C-alpha cells in the first residue's frame, strides 16, 4: 500500500476578506492542501503561524497595521521552524515585494495568478525550494538591488568566507540556473552542486536560493546585464 502524500498546511493573510477567502477556498480544493487559518493583517498572521505552525504562508504585502514585510521579517527570523512565505502582490515590479524578498520571503505571485500556477508555487515553496521565476523575480531583484546598491560590511565579509567554487556556484544560482544546469556547466554531479549550495546558504546565514540571489546582487557579485553604467 502506497504511503499517502503529506498534507501541506497553509495560512492566508490579506486585508481584503474576498481575496483571502477566495484564495483559501481555491487552495482547499487540492487534496494535499489544508488551509488552517486566515489573517487580516501581519500581526494576526504572525500570531497564527506561532499557534498553528503552517508549512506555507500566503502573505499580502500592503496591509494596515503590521504589513507583510514586517510579518515576513518576524516569521523568517524565527528560525528554521517558521513557514515558507509566498508573497501576493498586484504589481510585479513592486518595491514592497523586493523588501519582502530581502526580509526572507521565498518568492512572490501576482494576485491574478492561475489556479494551477498557485498550486504549483505552494508545492515548490513547501518542498523548501525557492520560487525563482527567471523573467520576473530576477528582474525585480536586479532592478531594485541596482537602485539600492549597498556594499555594506556584512555581505562583503560573508562573501569573503566562501571558497572560489562556492562563489562560482552562488553566481550561477543568481543567474537563475537550476542545480541540474549548474552541474552541467561545472561538470560535477547534482549532489555536489546541492552540497555547495547548502554550504553557501549556511555561511551566508540565508534561508533559501531567493535570499542568495538578493545577496549576490546587493553585494555586487552579480550585476544586471540590462543595467546602464554602474
């Protein structure tokens, strides 16, 4: 008898009742999802996450009181036991979304996302992978990182702790390559790439690949190809 797949527990935070109930009802149509709670603001989302220990939090960015950025910062900073955070937004190139990614979100989706894309994104996030859409997330990260370039001491010192190979792997991750693509580029096994990525995240104190991309751009390790003179 095959073992049943694990059910992914989710909370939905949005200040508009129609939006949060709509997303919750949509997610509940999937046999491997269960929405364990909904929140009308960031403070309630943080409280619910502490009580219910969900795997994934769908988080609106702009909410009254505590917004999604501060809620993401608190949940991401609570250690590895916190939920993976998927940001919901109306605009793809939104500075608030960039701030949420810097705060620890694993990715973002537009609110007009298709049902299948939403389901896929939740499964990817729950599995511990970063939701990096090459044409959208990396463009957002590169544009705002360029505007806010801040070669402060923390990223510089952290990057100095990486080996040359780890630095190379970080650069390729920031360019949007998958583990399989990186293994082909460097002519090493995927397992070796996974080890390098894990060590990079550990040394830099990052949750996942999204934060690695943000750090690579903000530190200047990777510069946007479309950017003008630096």
